[in-house]
C-alpha cells in the first residue's frame, strides 16, 4: 500500500509541478513555494485523495511531515485508520 507521504507527494508533483527530489518530510510548504491559498488548495485535494475532512479551524502545518501526521490522525479519527483505496489497492481488495 502506498504511504500517506507518497500519496501527498504525488499530489504535489502533479498539481504543483514540484520536483520530487525537493519533497522531504522536513520541507516546509513555504520553501516549496506554497502560500496560504496554495495550502488551502492542497488540503482540498488531500480531502478528495484521502477521503478525510479537514476541520474549519486552522492548524499550523509547516512541513510536509506535519501534513502527513495530520492526515494520518484524521484517517484514524474519521475512518478508524483505514484510508480509502489507492490505485495500488482497489476497494474490493481493501475490504478483505
């Protein structure tokens, strides 16, 4: 199964045209050129990809590692730790 970090990086490479080599857990959104509007767009995209809902209150997510940990916490809270299927693992296989 693809990790949360890998899936987040896929969003950043596809939608933001970022160099995969620049994507590390310690990379800040700011250092990647993602401003507050870009971060909001990233979170909307992540909601679709991960099947989670980001709460309306702002949470300080400074690095990609912060975002990954937050998504993982939302998955655990909202889905009992089970993300929706990824292309590497169809829903039919995930239910087994």
